[in-house]
């Protein structure tokens, strides 16, 4: 596309780029260098090309020097960190240090490449000898922030337990809907009865006993 836009058109006697923008296409480096040279020593193509190569090599050398300087700075900082860590490890672990544990064992069925082998951080509580150290996991859980009722056991299943199935009926939600069975049940601890569809039942034993009873058989016969 660039070659087509910068090619000379014999009919229009100019390039498509010039006809569209009003100036000739220039490279990125030429645009960064500014206007064309007007000095006598740079008027020839050879002199201008040599100056362009000189400026490019100068910028390239400056960039390499800055990269080397930044690399030396990062290397010095990292070397200082490792030196401090090595001196600390030579003196041994102390109580209160924060450490990570490397556990190479992997559970069966798990990929070693995807599993985390470093665990922590853990706080050192006691140093027994040169090979045994007691650590404790840092836990920021504060039990005092929990509400009082959170300590009480969840009694949802005891409150909503079906005690007895009393009766049976067939009903339709809409005019054209299919008939479904509903059972009149009594909740444990409550006196009020409630009709529930069979899809919401989880007490199969009570349902089987009621279906085998005489009342259920008479209801099925009437239907």
C-alpha cells in the first residue's frame, strides 16, 4: 500500500499521497530530523545520508549506555539484597522471623507443574535446634467481630421438619395445566396445616406410609 501511494502517476503527473495530503511522504526518521538541510556541505545526497547514519548511530550508542547503566543499578540492588539475606541465613533463624515452607510432596492426581510448592508465610515461634523449628500460621480472624447469634447452632432443619401427612388432593395451577398432587402436611412444632406439591417433599418414608393408608387409597379411587 505504501508503494502504491508513493508511486508516480503518469496521468496526474504526481503521487497519490501528494494529491491527497499536499506534501510528499517522508520516513519516520526524516520527519524526526526536521526540515531538509540547507547547508552547502549537506546538499548532496551522500552528505545527507552520512549525517543521517551518524545521528542514528549516536542515538543507538546513547540508548545502549543507558540500558547498561540501568542494568548495573538493578544488579547492584539485587546483589545487596542477596548479601543481606545470606548474612541473615548464616546466623540462623530467630523467633519472630517470617518464613516460607517448601513442600515438594504433591497429592496423587494433581499436576506438579500447576501446584503451589511454597506455602506461607509462617511466623517462627520456637527454634529447637539447627534442624527443627516450630512455626504458626498467621491468622487475622477476630472472633470478637462476630455477632452473638452466630454462635448459636443452625436450627433450620429442626424447625421445618414434616411431622405428619394429613390429606391429599389433586389441583391445577392454571386452566390448561396438568393436574398435580398436593399433600396437606403438618410441620413439627406448628399447629397450622399447609398444602404442598409432591415436588417439594424430602420425606419419602412418610409419603410412602400415607400412600399406603386407607384414606389415600380412597382418594386415589375417587380420582
